[in-house]
């Protein structure tokens, strides 16, 4: 086989598009010892595949041990807690409710029919309706603004807390200074002995 054909087979192999016969051709090719330098990494890869395929398991209970270890690490086979079951049930119920709300027309739900009635216009004049809407929105805006005015007091509190943060660093400095005074006391005791 030519190197160009090997290159094509290798490209197909790396893309996962080779047949078993073509893979055998590649294995045989890379098993040869006299390969150009550009094929050396692939030869090592195929050599590794060959070693793995020919390896014998020395422990006959390897599968059981491996399965047990996988079950321990993944939690497979453990009993689920009651809360896990409730989370599952709640998730299913929420999904069903969402499905009903999204896909069932409102007119077909009997509960909705009881409480719904046709909303009729309360104004004959559109300008009057617009004026009332603006009035209602201004009232809502005033209420929101009243709530945000109280937030200004919180900003003052926040600024005060920032200043106390600076005091905390000062306290750390005082703690370090107290360590020095203890060191001085220990030095004086040692010199007096």
C-alpha cells in the first residue's frame, strides 16, 4: 500500500468511518518497524491498542468489585429519601399544571367559566377612558415614589456603615499594637528574672 492510501485510511479512521478490514490494514501497517517519522505517533497509538486488547485480567472478581465501587460512588441502588420522592411528585404536578395552563384554551376550563364574565367598557368616550387611565397610573407612580423616598434613609445608613468598615481596619491595628505591649511585658519580665 502506498503512503497516500495509508494517509486516506488514517484520516477515515480518525473520523470513525473505516470498516473492520481497513482497520486491520492500518494495524498491520503500523505493526511494521520501518515507518517514516510522521507515522511514529500513530504507531505508538496502535501499539497501545494492541497491548490493551491482549491484556489479561489477573483478578477473576474484578467485574464485581468494579460494579460495587461504581454503585458506591454514583449512589446507584441507594434508597431515596422521602423528600426526594416528594420533590419528584411536586415536579410532575407542576409540569402537568403548566401543560394544562399553556395548552388548554381558557374557554374550555369549567372553573374559569364560573368566575369569568365578559368585561365591558365602562366608558363610551375614549378620551375619558384615557384620562382615567393616566390618573390611575399617576396614583401608582406616587405610591412607588413614596416608597423610594424611604430608600434615601437607607443610603445614609449605608454610607455610615462604610465609615465603620474603616474603623474595623483601625481596630485590627489596635489589636496588633496590643500584641506589642504584651511582648514588651514579657521582655520586662524576662529581664527582671
